[in-house]
C-alpha cells in the first residue's frame, strides 16, 4: 500500500477564513478601550492628588468612535477579501477550488512499473486534452535538466 502525505498546493485564502464584521469591530473596540484605559491610568498616576472622576470605559467609546470603527472594519474586510485571490471568481468556481483547502494527497511511487502506469495515464490525458503526447522519459529528462539549470530557456 503506498504511503501518502498531504502537501500544500496553493496559498488560496477562502472567504470563510476571513473574520466577520462583528469580530473585527469587537477587536478594534477592545483595542481602543485598552488604549484609552492606559492613557487614563497614566494621567491618574501623574496627577494622583487631583480628585477627578473620569468616565468609565463604556463611556469612552462615543458615536463618532463607533462610526470610525465601522468604517475601518469595512475597509479592512474589503481589502482582506480582495487579497484572497478569489474575489474575482464566481461562486461555482470557488466551490471547485475547495478541495485545495488543506492540500492535496501525494502518494509515493513504489516501483518503476507503477511510475510507467502513471505516466501512461498522464499521456492519455494530455493526448485527449492537448492533442500531443510526450515520451515520459523525455519529459522527465527535461524536468531534471530544468531543475539542474542545464536547460537553456
């Protein structure tokens, strides 16, 4: 039985790997609260003798801040979506790419006979799709030359 391993085939990011709008907004809100709380604590440390009650962190997030957070979250998600590399594809084409998500299984060829069978199947597929068939030994030779840098392209 051939041993198989899964190798990453593509660096495609899928839409469901992206965070949701709510998650991005929560992360930005939490960061803003952390920054403002730290600033408040520094101000209290500098003026410890001054009695001044500052608003709680819930009050520190104003409507203008929420609007900025919403706008920035939207821009982030638009840019993240275009960076996936699949934003221009139709949904049916994205579904076709789904098997590439976790990589593709690759089996180790155990014998030369098995390699010849695989090459014959590839030749038959190439012949029907492209109308040309290469000798697999010639193909392997050219790939090895290309890898070693001996093939002048």
